[in-house]
């Protein structure tokens, strides 16, 4: 039988100071913003001092060139479709072409700007340097790691690496670490507490590493961070937001904090996180694409976004008073999925801070920022469903008063990232209908008017070929630009296996990515339709280990795509064999979706590509020190070996039990909301003859509620095994 809580609490305390999981509170007001009112600029200028002097010209070049390309493409497409006049289907297809071509044209012109910035070693600014002495910090920065039912050992391993790296800079005293738990699984919760205590013991960070679990996790991650700001934000000049899989080097964190000190008008600095740790083929494809193509894209948007950058929700440093003063998110009107609290909060928080006069910058030239990728297409689909709902919800934020037009553009681009999938599908089907119409409709050569010469209807195949080649060139050009930039960077090129292997990897990624694209198109289309029909995405834990999925589950999930591909192919063949062959790239991806998902989700296949020297990235061929520290921390588990079940884990470790009791919220007061799960759970505890019987009777919610009050923990500790 375990040690009773009453006995634990009366035992002599071995520590010289009482156990404290949190520092003293330093409240900071964070008012909810009125999206219909003029923001309080507090004397700040409308244009930040850190905005580049040539920002207007940069935007004209990028956006103007994209519009010019789109106009030219529309004119050529009009020549293809309506060589003999206009038709309803032709107009529909032309409108869709303009919308979709503008999307890829902007990506091309932005990447072209990014290519120039990258090869000229740009992408920094704000006085940040890649090397040289570190600045001496005068401010205090909090590292915030929100976690939701994540594997605690993996989370703490990343924090241990970050903390150790900070210690090596000699400026760890300028940083505190906060683990902000929204975990609902009671077993994971207690495991988190044990891992937190072990992390403190291993690092000696009792006064700098803190843990807090919310017992009512309203508004998800935005609410989690907002609650911290309101309780502790007053003690910190800056905060760095992390994801559960984030790793950042101490040197990078110090340079970012130094840049915030030098630029008091900057509200947020976003880094470019490099994807690492991929083992499955899908994760390695994402990892390679992010590492090789990502810098060109990121340098491009940083070049023309200027001080109106965006926020990706993690691996960024934020001025706490700017966030508190401008980023208190309201609930948008209406019911779910469009109403309620704002899901994709990061875009909106950045837009509101910029609306309040704070500069938002992306600094892609600063390395030392890392994250992981979902291991399979299925896991990306789960995450994308939530992102899709959040981005579509931005429709209700777009009318906000005094938003900068670039901030509105960020939201429109975010919405378009998902709306373009159903548009591509409609574009594809419209093309089939046009071919079908041409196949079965008998044209009138003279019409009602007597003419000397007939009016021959035709679709110009030569023009169509030129439009297709031009579209594909613009679509693939960013990858070619990224490869050329890679050749100019000898160290990175060597880390990717050399020029030849890197080129082969680009081809492999392009081919497999092209096969996956139609599957992703249908997944996103179904997600958009599901959201528009009123279905909420929920909140699921992201999978971060290998992507292995049982074969029959893959069959059940992707058989519909295979069937759709077969029907689409049959229809195209009936209309025209030439149309069928033009559609082959789309049809192959859909028809072979099941084996494609199985193959890309396989760790063994991913590792075989690695052994062949394909899809390599420098972070795995020459790992940075902070990533090596993370790997060692994952491999070295110095924490206590405890039962996985929370009830038995608390009974097995008196120190953990005492710490758990010390971290519980204050007892309920009269008039506070009643927790029915806690009432039922306490009743079950009082009636249970043993712990074994209780384990079978408690639901997950009841178990968490009982462990969330001192009365329940004490009662459980007294039960016989």
C-alpha cells in the first residue's frame, strides 16, 4: 500500500525552502480587443521605424509582377478556350484559371525576390548577426511551452537541451522556462509532473523552470498563453513561444532577445524553424522540402512583408506588453465552426499587434530554430482539418478596423491555402465538361447569317501547349531557384549529399509530391465542405513518432480516393484518349493512393532513402549541438521508473505525491462552478473497496477531476491496493 497523503504532508521537509512549482505572480492586464473600434496606438507611429525605406517598391515589384503574369496568362488562356467566341463553361474556366494562376504567380515572384535575398546573404536585419559576440542582456525573457497530452519525456528532453544550451551562453539568468500544460489525460498529467521534477533535478533549474497545469483549458493554446500573460507577464519583457516539438539554441535565443532590446518598436520576431528528426518517407520529404525550398520562400516574404510580417505560433519572440496590450482575442459571433474563440490565433495576434503600431518581423537568416513534421499524410490531414477551420474563420476577422492591408493579405492567403483545393477540383471537372461538350455538340458553321466562309470552332492545341508549359514553369521555378541557391551555399549543399544527390532528391520530392498533391486536394476539399456544413474540428493530439498505420485502416480511409480516380479516368477516356493522357499525373496519384500512403508512412522506406543518400538535410549529416543534446536527452531517461497509471504512480513516489498536492488549485469556494465529474468521482472513491476496483470504475474525466482536488488524492492514497 502507498504512503497516505496525510502522512506525506506531515513528514519533515528535506528542502530548505518549500516546494514551489511557480514563481510569484506578476499580473499584467490583457484586455479583450474590440475589432470594430479604433486601436489605442499609445503614441506609436503608424509606420514603424524598422520598416525598410524601399518597402513600397518591393511590394510593387512582387505583387505587380504577379498581376502582370496573371493578366498575360489569362489572355493566352482566353485565346485557347474562346477562339470562336464565348461560352459559359469557357468563362467559368477562365475565372478559375485567373484565381489559381494568381496564386502560383505570387509564389513565383516572391520566391524570385527570396532567391536574390538568399544568395546575397540577406534575411537578418534588426541588428542581428549570424556570428560574433553575443549581446549582454538586460531584459528578462520567459520561454513558454504549451503542451496538450504530449509524451512528457520527449517534451522535457527538448527543454533540457534548450536550457543546457542557454547555460553555455552564460546568460541563463535572463531566462525562465514555463511548462504550460493543458493536458486532459490524467496519466499523462502525472507523468508530466514527474518529468518536470526530474528536469529540475537534472539541470539544477529549481528557480528557473516552472510548471502549471490548467484545470479548465478554455480557448486552447491562445487561452493557455493568455492566462500566463495575465498571471505572470508583468515580470518579463519578452516571451518565446514554443511547440511541444520545438528546439532552439541558446545562442539564437540570446540574439533574438538582444534584438528586442535594441528595437523597442518591434513587437514580434519570427524565425524560420527547420524541420528535423524525420524518419518516415513522408516526414523526410517534408524535411527536405522545408530545408531546401523553405529559405527561398521565407526570404522572399520577409523581403516584401517588411515590418508587416506574420506569426506562425511558435519559435518566435514576442514583446510581452505589446501582446498583452493588443492581442487579447475576442470571440467571433456565430456558432461553431465559424463562431466562438479564434482557432488560428497566431495570424490574428500578429495582425492586431501591427494594428496597434508594433512592428512584426520575420528573420529567416537566423538559424538555430527547429521543429518536427507529422510522420504521414494521414497525420497532416488531421492537423490540416483544424488549421482549415481556423483559417476559414478569419473571414469574420477581415473586416477589423484599421488592420494593415498586408495583415489582411496574410489572412486572405491563409484562407486561399484551403479554398484553392476545391477550386482546383472544380477547374479540373470544368475542363472535362468542356471536352465533353466539344465531343458531343455539333457546331453550326454558318449560324443564322449567310456567310461566304464558315466560322470554324476550334481549341488551339498549340496555344494550349504553351499555356501548360508556362504554368508548369512558373509552378516549378521556385524549386529550381532553391536548388541554384543551394549550389551557391557549399556547406548546405554538402550537407544535402552534394550537388548530384541534392538534384536527385529534388526530382524524387517533386515526383512523389506530385502524386500526393491530388490526394491532398481531395482531403482539403472534403475538409472545407465539412466545415461549411457545420462540423467542428475538435482538438486532437498531434502524432510525432513513426507514421505506421495498419493496412486495413489505410484501405478504409483512402479507398474512396481510389474509386474517384478510377471513375475520373474512365470518364476522361470516354471523352477523349488525349484528355486521359493529359490527366495521367492526377489519375495516378488517386488510383494508387493506398500504396502511396502506405509507402510514404513507412519508416523502413524512409531510412532506405537516407541510406541511399537521398532527401538528406545538413541537420542530420552534421547535427547542430542543440540537436545532439536533444537526442542524448531522449536516450538518457534519468527519471524515476513509475507505473503508467496516475493513481499507482502517485502512491509509488512520496516526493511526487507531495509535489502533486502542492500544485493543486485552491479548494472550491461556495458559489464556484460545480464539477459533476469530480462529485461522481469522489463518490466512487468513497465506495471503492480497493484501488484495483476503482481503476475499473473511474472514467478518464472523473479520474482527472478526482486527482485535481486534495480530498480526492488523500482518499485514493488510503485505499488498499
